[in-house]
C-alpha cells in the first residue's frame, strides 16, 4: 500500500513537472501555420521529457497493478515499481529522436536526387 501511495505522488509530481512544456507545445501547435513543421516546433515535439515522463507514469501504474496481483514483499514491491518506471521512461527515448532522412523521405514519398 505504501509503495502505491509513493508511486501515485511521484507520478502526479512528474505530470505536474511537464505541464508547462505540454501547454507550450499545445500553444505552438495551435499557432503554427499549415505546411511544413518549422525547427522550433519540431524541437518542442521531440522534447524527451514529453515522451519519457508520460511513458514512465503509465509504466508506474502498470507496475502498481502488477504488484497488487503478485503481492511481493515491501522491498520487492518498491524495486518492481522503480525498475518498471525506469523502463517506461527509457521507452520514450526513441520517440524523441528525429527520424533519419531516408526513413522520413520514404514515409512522405519524396525521393532523393
């Protein structure tokens, strides 16, 4: 139960920490003109915090459900939640990287040359 409460407080704090960045991204998207994405908007979209923190929060709550089902010891519960939250955060890293040019061109249909 204590591990769940700590995870809940940590998840809420993490969500609050990225609130301004998320709001700034929403505003930048709303203000962006139609057409290609400029460098500043692309930088905001690829912000690692906006990808890693939500993934870590989701993973944390999945870890809490796992702990509630499996019922490991107190230390085991804390370790499971921390490890899974870290893995969740790491899972956001690939989404915060710009795609390779060849891959991007393949998706949009542009051809080099």
